[in-house]
C-alpha cells in the first residue's frame, strides 16, 4: 500500500514538472516572437520600410518618399536636357537644332523653377548637379562635333523625352495635388519636344 502511495506521489510530481516546463517553453516562444517583430520594425534605415512577418512591403514607397523621388529624379533630368540644349546652341550644324537647343534651355529652366517651388513647399530636395550616369552621358556628347554631334544629340533627346513622358504620365494620377498639376501642365510640353526633335531627325535622313 505504501508503495502505491509513493508511486502516485511520484506521478503527481512528474506531472507538475511537465506542466511547468511546457509553460516556460511557451513563454519563451512568445518572447522570441516579440523580439523578432521589434527588430523587424526597428531595422528601417533612412525611412525605408522593412517587412514584418506576415506583411510584404518589398519595393513599396510611402507617398512622401515617392514624391521626393519624383522631384529629385525629374529635376536631374531637366538639368541634363538643359545642358544638352546649351551644347546644341553652340555646336549643332543646323539652325533647326540650334533653335531646338535654345528651346530646351528655356523650357527646362521653367520646369526647374516650378519643381523648386514644389520642393520648397514640401521641404524636398531638387537635384543641383548631375549624377554619375548622366555626367558620363553628357561627357560623351562633349567629345563630339559636326554631324556626329547632331546625330548623338538627336538620339539622346528622343531617349530622354520618351523616358520623361512615361514618368509624367504616371505622375498625372498622383494623389499629391502639386505633383499632379505639374505633370498635367508639362506632359504636353514634353510631348511637343519629342514631336519636334523627331521631325528634325526625319529631315536629317
């Protein structure tokens, strides 16, 4: 009888210890999960969004980041087109291309002014110099003269304008009123630039 009682007591002790172990393990798992989530949330750098378990933000931008990127990129493109225009005024071999270069300087300068106004209101940054890729492209154009310059300039203008048209078309649907107004205003301008340079290219063939 004593042996039976001892055996029962031992079973009870083992059961209690097993329950305690399970509880500790569960608590540790919850703590670990909480820790992982906190690391995920705090691992953002420079305002970028990083996914927490069960969510996906890969490639996503907050509205403010999207606007900031648009303003910076489109302003850098305006500087590039303006500088290409200045070169055309100096080096193009035809009056049509020289006049087109002057048009680039005038219209790109106006676009930069409007972008700067938007950036000032929203405390965003506009480009003031060209990045490495565009600097290299402009440098290549600097090396050319005569007909070779004309052909390269026309080719670069067509590529630039087609890219800008795509960017501005997307921006016309922006939820930001300033960006939408800017894109809607200048999309027809850039389309007219593309049409004019394409006409000039046809006359060169």
